[in-house]
C-alpha cells in the first residue's frame, strides 16, 4: 500500500528544481477545469435576477421581443457548441499533455514540450476518443447521483496518465485498467485529496489566488500516485510493461 507522506515528499523533491514550470502547466489545468479549491460560480444569480424582474412589475411585449430572444438563444447555442468542440478537440488533448508533463517529471524528465504530447498525428484521435468516452461515462454517473459520480470519477482518474504511457491502448481498455488500478484505493485517494485542504484554505486567505500556487504540489503528488498504482498493477499482473509501452519510448 502506498504511503501518502512519501508521495508528497517525492513531489516536493521534483518541484524543488521545476516549480515554475509546474506552475504554468497547473494554470493550464485550472483553465481546463482540473483545478481544486477555486471559488465556484454563483448559480443562484440567474434565479435572483428573474425574481427581481418579476417583482418590478414590468410587462414585456413578447411579440416584439420574441425574435430578439430567439436570436439570443441561437447565439448562445452556437457559443455552447463551439465551447464543447473546443473542449473535446483542444482541451482534452491539452489535459492529457499536462498530466503527461507531471508523469514524466516524476520519472525524471522535466520538459515543457510534453504538454503538447497529444497533438502528434499518430496519437491525437486515439486520445480524443478515449477522453470523450471517459467524460461521457463520468457524465452518466453524475446524472444518476452525486456520490456514485464522485466514486466513478476516482475510478476513471488514471485514464489520462495511462494515455500518457500508451495512447493506443484503446478507450475501453484505458477505462477498465483505470478501474482496476484504483480498486481498493479510492478511499485512500479521497483522503489524499483531503490532506491538501489546509493548503487550499491558506491559499483562499489571499482572495483565492494563493490556491493557484498549491496546484503544482497537488498535481505532482497525484503523478507520484499514478506511478505507485502502475507499479501495483504490474506486480499483480493487471497489465504488462508491453501494454503500457514501458519497454520502449512512450512517445511513439
């Protein structure tokens, strides 16, 4: 069983010589929605605005405003489609590349070029399809219930790292291997996340900006966790060095 303090010690050792590179990559992950501890959007804003409008007693002529409303909805729909396409085609590969950076750093290769790992034509579509499949599964579980969704998010959490080892492993196999690797470890992974709360709260004291400086520590620690889970999977024959392309360069 892996030791939480040991993972953090290794992460600190990696960051001693590469903190600012890790900081830049972590900012990218925050932009892509992989940050933790950041203040959320006030979802009650829309309902409160509607209540203020209705309470003001204003009566709109929908025959006049209807066409403008339809145009506004069309514009919003187009923006939404563009946003989804950007996340699938650009965001997901960048996310895998960022995880690849942290994994490679944990293995001794600190190179910013690893962020663009997924944009090689030989591996791009395999990564996009696998990340889309992972996101779809997560979405379905969160539709069911919040708690099962959280549990499954831990189960699928190793997929980007697996793709960083072998982008051609296959979307079903990547998800299945991630589930096998995290089996029996999900609660410990949850505790690992909780162990960063003190740092996150400290970062929030600086208007939330301080949380950004904690992200490299969190990401580097989780990369160390993947290496431990991978070692465990290899030891128990859940996978092989050949399947993960560990006997050859992972970038072919």
